[in-house]
C-alpha cells in the first residue's frame, strides 16, 4: 500500500494579518464619485415632514 503525502496548506502568518487588514480598510474607504447626470435621473423618495 502506497501512502500519498498531502501538501501542506499555507497558513496566514501573524505578520501578514495586519497588512491584509490595512489593505481591506483602505479599499473600503475609497469613494467613487457619482456622475451628476445619473443623479438627476434618479427619482427621490418623498420627504416625511410630519407624522
């Protein structure tokens, strides 16, 4: 019977975790400017002034 050697899974090292978290935070903080023409075409919901 021949044993197959399973390849080791690479673990996320403790040194890379802060870098990955920092990059995720930077990506989520990016703002995409909206086209004013698209904003004009959007219908705005009515504003509730009194209940």
